[in-house]
């Protein structure tokens, strides 16, 4: 391996995927301590990387804006400027952790002589292999997405890593943490313990009904009467879901304002506990240290759920679980699938975490 002075990570989107890739920074800091690490990311998610002590530069690319005005003179000017900026990085090594055509193009345009990416069987789009020139073989035990990405990131340095020892990081300033504490206190003074819920997600097959989340809150409040629940959201549809949950769940439930990623990270850090479906905010909560219980239906918890002793996930037990039916598509067995996961199961799993949080409890586990 030649001397590596500058490394470009290419992981453009989306929120949860960027968070899953963060352990690669931790790994590279240890494997190549003298190297400067840059990260190319869609502008929408650049905030997640700001302040990360392992990242010397965030290369922010307004990809969604470019897609919205293809062929316009402004787009071409911005693309040329971005290409020049990438070339100016004089990268020795580029690591594509996304595996599609877009990320492959960015990796190629970096000019790095060594361009590592996923092998054919692991790439999201096979055309990605046109733009990378090193493809470490897939390893059967790499079921989880973070392991798959670390396999690629570690390949230039021998390919060995221990996932349990490699954590990602989203940085918060003291000011952001202080603002989060004030927000939570003003919303529900004296709440202890604190629980965050983010019910929204982009696939219908990942969602649960508002009654499910509200039922979980009511069960938990039976064992933790001083518990405060904080509902986060990012779209108008998600806000409506949160309003329904607040109405059904009853007392000591607060609807948060819409927050940016760093503010949201600080809120989850201050709450310390979160429940939700497979969604970007779930993974954000996990990376900042919140204990999580998550629900997986259309996606695969063994592939994407937060890992470690502070995290639990429930997978729908139907034989067709993890069906990968994406977006607004509706599965004909959707109602049946939702019914296989019970609010009592989520409440019992979270109660184990809350019991150790120092919050008042009259009965420990929720029934």
C-alpha cells in the first residue's frame, strides 16, 4: 500500500445510510492516522458530518437541486465547479460506500488512483463497478450494512476490523446540547425518564399505526408515571401522525417543533431513549447514545437495525417479512403484518432500558 495522505469517502445519501457509514471514519482514523479524511455527501445531509473530529472537509454536493434543473447553465457551472473541487483534493484513495451510479461518478471524478467499491454482488447498481477499480470480495458473515461498508473501507489496510470496537459519531456543541435540554424542559418540566418517538418513515411497509405508538406509551406510563414522551417529525404527514399519537396517548406527551439534524441529535442525546420504525432518526438516536427499541416489517433488522446491548429490534414474523416493498407501494398483507407486532412487546423491551435510567418506576416492566 503506497503512502496515503488524503482519503475521500463517498456516501451521498440518505440520512440513515450516512449514519450507518460513520464508523468508517473511526476506522480510517486508526488505520491511517496521518491521512486527511474528506467526505462527499448530498448537501441535504452535510449537517450530519459537521464538527466530526475525524473529517477534515465535507464536500457538499447539491445533487437534488441539480436533478431538479437538469441541463440548465447554472447546473453545468455548478457541476464543473464541483468537479474542479474534487480534483483539487488530490486524493490518494477514494472509498465508495454507496454503490450506485451517482456515487461511482463522484468517486471517479475525484481522480484518486485507488478507487475502492463494492463487488458486483453487493453493489446497489452494477454499473457502479465501471467507476471503481478495487473490489474486495463480499464476506458471508457481513449481514449488517455497516459491516458491508467497513469491509470496503478496511480493504486497503488489510481488511480486518471488529465492529463492536468501531463507533460512529455525530458531534453536538455544548450550545446545541443546552438548547435541547431547555426545549425538553420547557415542553414537559420534570419529565423523567424521557422517551423520544419518531413514527415517520418513507416506506408504507415500515410504518405502524398511531394507535400502536400511543398504546406503547400508555403501557410504559403505567410503570413510569413521571415519564415524558417527545414526538419528532420531519414532514407534514409525520406531524399529523404525531398529533394523532399525542391525542391517543394522553398526558405527558409533547410535540416537538421541526428540527434540523444537529438539533434533533441533541434532543435524542438528551432523551436517552427512543422507539420507532426503521427510519433515519432511529439510527441518528442510536449513534448519539440513546437506547433504542425498533420495529422492522418491510425492511430487514438484521441488515439495518442498531446493534449492541443498548438496542433491540422486533421483526414481523411473517414468512414474507423484509419484503423490501418500498415507497408508497402497499403490500396486500400490510394490515396482517402490522398486527403481528404488539405494543406490549415494544413497551416491555423499552421498560428494561428505562428501569436502569434512574427514572421513577412503580412496577418496572410494562405489562
